[in-house]
C-alpha cells in the first residue's frame, strides 16, 4: 500500500536500531532525544526535504503508523531538525 501525505507533511522510515549477531536489539541510551530516518514520501507543499533525504528529527515528533507491517512516522515538515549528508 502506498501512503501519500497531505499538505506539508512527510513520511519517514526510522533507521533500524542496531542488533547483535543473535538478532537481539541493542537498546540505545534513553538520553538520546533525536532520531535519524529516511524520507520516503512528501506532501505537495513540502520544500525543505525530498524523497531519499536522511533527516534528523525529535524522538517524539510526528505520529507513528504501521503500514504493511512497516513502522513509519508521519510528521510535519517543520519537525525536521536537519537534513544529513
């Protein structure tokens, strides 16, 4: 299923948390307040980011959604703190 955000919203795929060789998640420090992800879809009014950009955003920004078993975050363009790379 495709997801198409409206207006100035974007859809971000958060970077996966690191796992060890046994497939166990390595929990990151709770003090970390930002997250990195990849923009996979943009609304029509978005100007600051593009599909494929790696972005830095606040940990609790946006609304988490699950589409076809994949965890994504829908957020406003203004919630992006920086574009990486």
